[in-house]
C-alpha cells in the first residue's frame, strides 16, 4: 500500500508476489494486494487464482460521494467495481476487503453505513469492511471522526450481517500514522544557497 497502483503494474506485482511467496516463504494468505480500482484489471488478477487478499479502496457507499473523495472514481463506476468484485470472489473463492476511510461529517454517518451494507448485500457475499479512521494532516479539509461515530458505524454494519474491523492507529501522536508521513523539508525547504555552502564546506574539510 502507498507505493502506487498495483493494477497499473501488474506484471511486476505478480513477480513480487511470486518472490515473497516462493523465495521468502511468506504464505499467500499473508499477502494483500491493494487497489483503488482500475477498469478491466480485477478480472485479469482473478484469472491467476491467487490465495492472497484483494483490498479494494471504496470509501463511499454511492457513486456521487465516491467521486468527491476518490479522484479516479469517474472512470470506474461503482456498479462496475461491484460486479468485478463479485466475479473475483466467484473465481477465487477469496473474500474481498473493502477499505473505507472514515471522514468526519463526510461519509461516517449511520445512514452511510446502512447504505454500504445494502450495497454489499446487493452484490452477494464474500466481503469484509476494513474501517480506517482518518488520521489528521495539516492543511487537510478532512477531520478524524469521534470514537462514538466509529462505534455507531460498526454497529450499523454488524447489525446488518456485514463483518467489519477498525484498523488500529499507531504513531498518531508523532504524526507517523498511515497517511501522515511527509518530509519536513517540504514544509520549510532549504535554500539552494545554503546547500551549496554546506557542500563546499564538506569539500574543504575533506581536502
């Protein structure tokens, strides 16, 4: 996750998967391939019948909201994603993990949870929802939901027979949680002149 879109580099992803499984001896079921969804690729991945987990970044229970959150959503309508997910499950018999980042006041209401449950049941079984409370980032318009909101969302899903888990957040106090890591120099970039001066000093010391 976070290293680019696997479905746009499937040849290398499959080779990495083979290496991790055969050379390093990590079981296939311990490997997850995460995608935001690229048209005509989930079906191709299913043809390899891997026993790894497919994680699909959903983040919204309907098309209009997903387009506001996920930039690429317009090119891959929700109904097409859900059809590909269903076909993937039928081909591999491996349940799909739907990644859902909870954004306060955007997609975290009980109403959204009910809509998500209805969407998943409409397209069959073989699904799991992985809820990810948003980790705050300086300058972002999004906010982290309250624990009460997260609990209500989970309860709404589970009461409708949808299994769900909440990702445990680590490193939040040090701004090192998922999505928070960034280089400090991007906020306060070094002046090129100071870099050159340091380089010259190093050369002088070395000589």
